[in-house]
């Protein structure tokens, strides 16, 4: 019989994961809109997409570090 350690991730990291995905989705939808309407991507959507990805990766790293 194996014992399972139930470790809890802090609520801050959970909310950080949710917000990073929301920022990424907002950037993606804004990028699609700007390319459709204006014909070229703007700097803001690209910044939002990169920020969402980096935030998600850092948050994932911190949550794995917390679980160890």
C-alpha cells in the first residue's frame, strides 16, 4: 500500500495560472481581430501573448517547486 502525499498549491499560484491563460487568450483574440480588421498585428496583442506564455511558464515552475 503506497502513501500519497496530498500537497496543496497556494491560491496565489492557482489564480496566477488562470490569469496567465486569460491574458494569452485575450492577446490571441485581439491579434486575430487586428489582423482581420487592420491587416497587420499590433504590438499590444503580441506583448499580451508573450506575457501570458512567460507568466504561465514561471507559474508552473513555481508550483512544481512548491510541491517538492
